C-alpha cells in the first residue's frame, strides 16, 4: 500500500540524511550548490520526496567515484535530458 507519491515531500532533513548515510550538513551543501531543491514548509523546514532521495543517492554515488560537483551537475543534466527524450 502506497501512502504517498514519489514527488510528495515527506522526509525531514534528519530522516533523509539517516536514510542516505550522510550528515545533514552534506544535504545542506548539496542544496547550496543547486544540485537538489527540497520543498519547504511554512516554518522553512526542508522536506524531501522519494525522487529527491533518488537524486541524492545518485549524487553521492558520483561523489564516491571521485567526480566533482561541477561534473555531477553536467551528468545530472545529461541524464535528465536523456530521460525526457525517452518519454
């Protein structure tokens, strides 16, 4: 049974960080770099969706391969265009 959709922001930064095995500061840095844009509540609390977590997982995988943030940005854009072309 699905309770929410993949684009619905439901995970707080602490939960997202725990699920991804990184610190909250890492997620804040990736947001500052423009690689991910979590939704915000009225109280300015970050909320991540399942799709945000998948994107972050991909970013972290690329980081572990030694690719810098500029390179990751290019790769994500290429993958996004490739995915859009398949629809």
